[in-house]
C-alpha cells in the first residue's frame, strides 16, 4: 500500500509540474457511469477468462473443487493482493505519464508505447528475461492485453475501465481458479489431474479463445462508447 501512496504522490507531482493540474485527469471520481462501466467490464472479462477453465472441464475432463482450507481471510487477502497489483500497474502504465503521452503524441502512438512497455515490464515481473521463447510469449500475451487496457483509458480517460478489465482477468485466474503465485484460493484442481489427449484444434481453442475473446469483446464494447474529450487539467486562473 505504501508503494501505491508513493505512486500517487509522484503522479500528482508530475501532472502539476508538466500540466499545472491534478490527479483528476485519471478519472478517479466515482460517477454512476464509471461505476456501472466498472461492473460491466469486470464481469465480461471474468466470463471470458473463465471460458479457459470451462473448456478444460469439457474437453480435458479437468475438475475443480472448493479449497478445503478456504477461509474468508484467505479470499480477502488474495483479493486485496490483486487490487494492489492492478492499481500499481495501472498507475505506471495507464497513469499520468500515459495521459501526457496522449497529449504530446496522440492516442495511437501513446497506446502502443504503453503496451510495449507493459509487455517488457512482464519479462522481469514474470522472471523470464533471458529465455527467448518465454520472453516472446510473455510479450505477446501481456502486450496484447496492454493494448486493451491502454485503449480503455484513452477512450474514457478514467482508470475505472482499464482497472475493471485488468482486475476481472487477474482476479478470476488467481482467486477463483488458483492459477497464480498467491497459491490455493477458492477453487483448486482435483488431483490427480487427468491426462487427456485432445486435437490441436481443441488445444489452440483452450489456449487462445479466453484471451482473444477478452481482447475483442472489450475492444468492441469500448469502440461503441462515446469518446471522452482529453481532460484539461490547468487551474482556472490559467485558463
């Protein structure tokens, strides 16, 4: 939490130095439209992410069960870890620096710069730097999702939207299906995991459909939303 507070302070300092403005450019104020948008994009992304596990159940005969060691504290801790992780990354890659990039370079260039930086960052956070194959996979996957997150902010100028998509994906994988470094959470795979041979078509469906559906569905939902104007952060006396 301390890290996020430091990020907010640095973000405020940057926007004040470069634009004489405030953190309002990040769209933090919880309007009805933003809150409804958060719920919608979160749920849609969670459903897309869950399709991975549903297809494994159908085609690979894999099953999940409720974690016998489940406690409310376990879920709350896992959820809070994800919220902090998402906020940390959003403030870096879709925060004040991204806003300044949009103003200086335009939407398209800023989006690609943000996505590329997001992909490179995950080489180190996923500890795959040096493994060319894993670096390529990580860059494509996280960079592609980074495009959607960046587009969400550039379309709405509110972090509610990229955070909703980001959290919908991460929370589903880690807290619901226990697929990340935080360990066993709500559901855990029934062991032993069955060894089932599936066709290449089914394999690539399981591998690609969840992410592609999340990318495409969110993209078209955002595309159909009205483009918000770039916030003007300068103080009243300077306008």
